[in-house]
């Protein structure tokens, strides 16, 4: 923020098309890391950019519209993962007399959670609590007996590590 109540002069003149072209590949990568779904990651990114486009008069004037669109895709990813696991749990409850185990993960989900499980223990716990259990930073801090800032650091580091590992595996394939 600059002095005098003005936020951004140079960045606000960026067109949505330029913003989209520059940010879309990275946002798809984030969506993939968070959702674990190659097929769904472009859909999540597209949905986030559609929201940005519909609010571009406001969003385009932000100091960091790139951060804003990533927040949208993170929220959409959480909803997607939560919905998948809620559906799986519902299916298990609806099958009386059968084992109460969750169905096999798709290849995309298994790859994501394998990457999460390879993280340091605390990062993996924080990511699982956030994305499977839909816990807030404050709730995670309370559950793990740590500070909110520490939770945020583990979330950041864990997300970065998972995204990096998944991109490396994808490049190797």
C-alpha cells in the first residue's frame, strides 16, 4: 500500500488476459498439489479465474491479485477433497454388513497422499487436518498444541514440498 490511500497504480492497469496468461500455469500446479487430481486441477484453476474475472474491477486493483486467486483455488481445493472423502465415508455407511474401510484412492489421490506422507510428521499432520478434516489454523494449533504461526509455517512448507514432489514425479513419468 502506498501513502495517501491509493493501493496500486501500475499493477491495476494489467488486463485480466495478461494476468491469466501469466498466472494460470502456477495456479493449476497449486490446484493439483492441493486436490491431488490432475483432471480436476485445471477445472479448479478455471473456476478460480472465472471468479477473478467476474470481480476483476475490484480484484485487478489489489496489490497482489495473484495471492487472491491462489486463495480462491485453495478454498475450492479444500471443498473438492472434503467432498470426495465425505462421499467415500457415506458409501461405507450405506453398505451394511461390509467392511468399514474406505475405497481405494484413485491414482491421483494416492500420489498426493503418498507425497503428503513423505513430509516431516508435523507438516503431514497439519495438511491432513486442514484438507481432510477441514480444520482452521486455530483448531489445528489447539489439536497439536502449537502456535497458529507454527501451523501456518508447516502448511506453507508442506504445500511447497508436496507441489515440488508431484511436479518432479510428473516430469519423470
